[in-house]
C-alpha cells in the first residue's frame, strides 16, 4: 500500500517497527510506548516540515491552479497539485 500511495496519491507513508515481536501482548503496549515515545516525537518534529507545501497559483491572476504538475530536478517523482 505504501508504494501505491507514493506513486498514485502523492502520499509518503512509513512503517515503524517498535520491537522484534510482531504481536506483543496488550499488557506490554504501554511499556513499548514509553520505550519509543521520545524517539517518535523527535522523528515527527524532524520531518513534519520537510517537503513542499503551499499553493500553486497563476502568476497573472493569482487564482489557484488545479492538477498542476510540480517537477523537481533530480527527483524522479512528480507531484500533482490538488484543488
């Protein structure tokens, strides 16, 4: 699903593995959260503002442009603006 969303929905998803145990018992979930909370928050603070954000506007009228393709040199994945 991550690959599909990246290619077709301009959405970059990640998977975070918290431990080597795929299905920890529910009694251990609080401890897993406590073990990983600071790292997760540091990661979110680091990546939350990385990337492109804003509006694509017509240079003359200033109105928004739907479905505009955004191309960045050196990156082989274009982004299409929304509405």
